[in-house]
């Protein structure tokens, strides 16, 4: 009987912990408005799923990365490039393209993206 109570308590603690983690990750990201602004102001982030610099760029946005104006350039097998990226002449990843047609390559600091787009970077 005592053994069953201990097992029930352990299972309950695990369930509560998993629910807390899920709730924490389900909320809005700190940079949601910034990522939305980048998109609204005509910025596009070209990258590839296999690119470590693209993953680092996304990591700067944390949970808000899902809101980025991201365009995948790699074919699913990782061996080619999509037609959109070929037409845009994207040659390296990450590449950021802006409304004025200018581009920046590599991992771009958030402050530089804010300056380039006029988007407000939260403190």
C-alpha cells in the first residue's frame, strides 16, 4: 500500500513538471513583435536546414524564430537549392534581403537588423 502511494506521488510530480514545461514553451516569445516587424518591413531570411549559421541566427530569436520571415532554400535531400532561391541568386546562408533590395550575409546581430528595418528591438 505504501509503495503504491509513493509511485502515485512520483507519477504526479512528473506529470506536473511536464505540464509546467509545456506551458512555459507554449507562451509568446520575447521577440514576437520584432520578428513580425521584420516581415512587415520587407525583410526576408534565406537559409538552409543543414546550415549551422542559420540555426544560430534562429537561436537569437528563441521561441520567436517561428515568426521569422524565413525561406528555406535547400531541397529536402540537402543537395540542391529551391527555384525561388536560385532565381534570387542566393549564394550563401544565412542571407537577409531587405525592402530596398540590399542584402547582408552571415549571422546578423539583432541590433543591426533593427537598424536596417526600423523595427524596435525590445530591451
